[in-house]
């Protein structure tokens, strides 16, 4: 689908209990660690040459850009579209959107269509790695800058994308899992509901989850079945989990899937399960504030999609003799949500700043 745009429950967490206060302090410490990691560019950032630091100016003539992320039914992707359109208006970019609706097959057809046209730049979040290589390479060969967002189109040493903007998914998965494990005292059961298995962001979060679980032998993982970002699948999985497992201590998902699971838990009166998420979307931030979710971490859709606009404008306006050379990979920062930073994060998201 193509579109165009110019330009709680107190029984759940007994807050008077000292362990609750201690666990919240752990989350705050993790938040501080996340901000330090952000400032240092993440654990896996490669050194890059210094750039001129010249500000990127608004284009005098309208630029044409094509965007595709994994599916606008995902709140992170819908927010990304809004952010791209907002930043596009500021920089005089006409954004055309290709929505694959969570289907790798539909996205391939959309990117083939994209590759048949002329653009000043293109930005893509792939549904699955290695599914879009042929049409993306045709655009690159035609001189169109292609910006990779959030998940790899292909390994960076195998494709000539202009730059890759993404969070440190492994860090995010580890940070939230560590918060959950600490909250249950290192003993209990946990379920991780993964996104699409071919999505390299989901793969990174799973590695982060597994790295923490490996350090806690008294934590039993009950399931790591994927739900492909689909809330209806999450509901089916959690109906089955609650029938099968009388004791579930914690659960880890992205925010949309976490909130879908929460609704099933509420309907079944199983709200003792601690829930951690990734993305820090507005509803999840509110859920952390009211105690219905234990933790979430910001995967900045606004910075990734807005950054793609800025990187694309820089590439489009660069002179041929001095082409734009952003870092090969840009690690986009985002903190763990706490009671302290939640109001500011909500304000920044409203203005497409984080």
C-alpha cells in the first residue's frame, strides 16, 4: 500500500514493599547505564572519521523520497511515518510511503515498484534481512542514496547503503531482561515473545535476552515463540500460555505485543506477571508510570525516521566532488523509562525528538 504526504493495579506491584523500591532503584540504575551507552555510541560502534559538522540546510527545491517500514499497524512504524513526514516538511521533502503490512512478499513488490521510479533518496526498514537486495542494489547502482533503518537490509559489508540508523537492540533486550530478572529475585519463569525471526533487530534483542538468562540458572524460559509483531497472534499465544503454565513470573516483548499480552492477563486475572517491553511508545510509558508494565526502553522511531530524512537531504544536496559521508552505522540512543524521565519522554515523542 502506497501513500503520499507533503513534506494500575496495586495488587500487581505492592509499592510499599521494600523489594519493590529496591527493584525500582535497579531500573533507575539501568536507565543511567543506558544513557551512558548512548553517549558512547553503544558497545559495537566502529570508529569513524571526523566530519565537517556543517549543518544540513533545507532544500530550496522540493525533494522526492520513498519510505517503507515493516507495517503501519505497528505503533512504532506509524509513529515513524509521522516523524518522517514532519521532518520532511521542515526540509522540503515530499515523502511517498510504501506499506507492506508486515509481509516480506508485499514489501518486495513495493520496493520493486520503488526501484522503477526516480527518487532523491530512499529509506527502508526491511521486514526480513536479505529479501530486498536486488531492487535495492538497482537503486544504489542508479545513484539513489538508500538509507537502512532499524534492521539490516543485508549485512553492511555486502550492500552499499548510504548509512544504517538503528538502536543497539542487543543492549535493549539485555537491559529490560535484566530489570525483569532482578525484579523476580533471579528465580522464576519467563516468556519472550519474539518479533519476526528474520528481522535483525528482533534477533539482537533475543541475543540480549539470552545473554542475561545465561547468567541466571534459576530462571526457566518457558517459551520464545515468535508472534511476528502481530497482536492477534500474541493473544492466541497468551491464551495458550495461561492455560498451560500456572506460574509465569515475567514476560518480555516489544510494547505492542506486551500490551496485547497484558489485556489477556487482565481478562484472566493473572496480573501478577511482570511485563517488560521495547520501544517506549506512549501507551507503554503510561503503563510503566501506572505500574501495569514493569519496564520498557526507548527505541527511537522519531530519531531513526527523522534521521533518515536528514541523511537523505544531506546526500541529495551534496556536491558530486564532495559527496556526503555519514558514518556507516549510526547507533540511535534511547533510555529505559522511569518515573522520573517519563513525562519528558512523552513530550519529546509528541514533538518527534526521541
